[in-house]
C-alpha cells in the first residue's frame, strides 16, 4: 500500500495506491493506530491504464478524503495481511 509518507491534511484529498499481481475485489480499512479500531471502510477503486510495470498488472485507488478526523492511522486491505505504514491526518 503506497501512502503519502508526510501525511494528509484533514480537509484535503486523502488517497493511497495499491498495486497487485492479482485482481482484487475487496474493501480497504482505515484503522486508528492507538485503538486499533476501524474508523473508515470503502471499496477499492480500480485504476485503468496504470503502468507500474510487470509483474504488477492491477492498480487500485484508496480514497478516504471524506474522513475528517485527526490522528495517527494505517490502511489495511480487508481479508488480507497487507497494511500500510502509519501516517498522520491533521496539520504537519
């Protein structure tokens, strides 16, 4: 899961990218790093005509822009062990 390592501003666009060798049909979860509770859940959005190179043929956008809470979080693919690094939402 590719995130903005600097973080995301609360009221701005918040997107991440997943690249995969296999087609994915699932949701992603935004998880509070402190409580480990899921605070946002959304479907992966396929990105067409992406060119990340072989062997990663499938690209997906994770858009959590509507989430407006500050804190430290990470992203996780539902029903998978794939997680992102922790990141901040808020002023930086």
